[in-house]
C-alpha cells in the first residue's frame, strides 16, 4: 500500500494510464484496462463502476500529483509566482495532457466550458491557501483569496491548454516567462496602494 492507496487500485490506474497513452480514452475499455493490469474485469468493478470512473480518477491522480509537494508558504511574490508557473508547466508536460489534447479534445472542452473537475477544485483550494498566505505576508494584493485563486486557475489553465497553439510565438522558455509576468502583474499589490 502506497500513501494509503491499495496496490490494486494503483495498478488499475497505472494500467489505465498506459492504455490511454497508447489508444486514447475513447478507444480504451474496462476490459482493456483489466487485461493490461492482469486482473478480471469484475475486480476492476470493485473499485470503480465503469471505465469513465477510472478515467476520472486517473486524470485527478495525474493532475493533483503536479501540485507542489511542500506545504511551506512562499517567502515573497517571486517565489509564489515561480511555484505557480512550475506547477502549470508540470501539468503542461504531463503525457496524459498531451494525449487527451490529441485524441479527446471534447474532454478538454467539457472541463473548460461545462464543469469543474476534482483536480481543478484541489488546485483552486491549494492556490487560494497560498494566496491568503501571501496576503498575510503583504506581497499579494488585497481581495478574496478564492476569487483571486479562481482567476489564477483560469489564466494558468488557458496557458496550459492553448500552449501548442502559440508555440511559434511562445516557445517553452518564453511561455514560462510570459505566464510569470501575467501572474505577477495580477497578484502584485498596487504601487503606493494598500496591501
């Protein structure tokens, strides 16, 4: 058992990841996942009701794993922005994100236009916590932390999902630098204003 997750559950998610990377979500079935994992399909159903539930758990696992491991608060705005950009870059580089962008763009659209997923809610909560800590330290502007975190999520999510569209203008180092400028400008206290 790793981090409180049963080995079978982890093995199923690992098998699902391998199948999705090989074939995409639409072409992956519960039978494919079970076969790759070396278990009976009925065993998979003890953990999740269907393949869609496995995919949701897989996406959540992969995206939440991109969150910073350390809970220490940032010392200043530059450190907070660097952490946010690093997190966005880790999400952008996930093989699962690339594969879904290529094979299942409607899934991306669903999470941009229709609903928030578990991973987005976890990222938002962690960002709000870090924004509030930055406000207490005086290097993040005043405002409701969940609202500021929601805009940070929108900025970062857009930058991650649309990065390939603008790669000719924003190659990787420039993408990181410009995202940092956008986030720093949004979160910085106004010059001469209240903190």
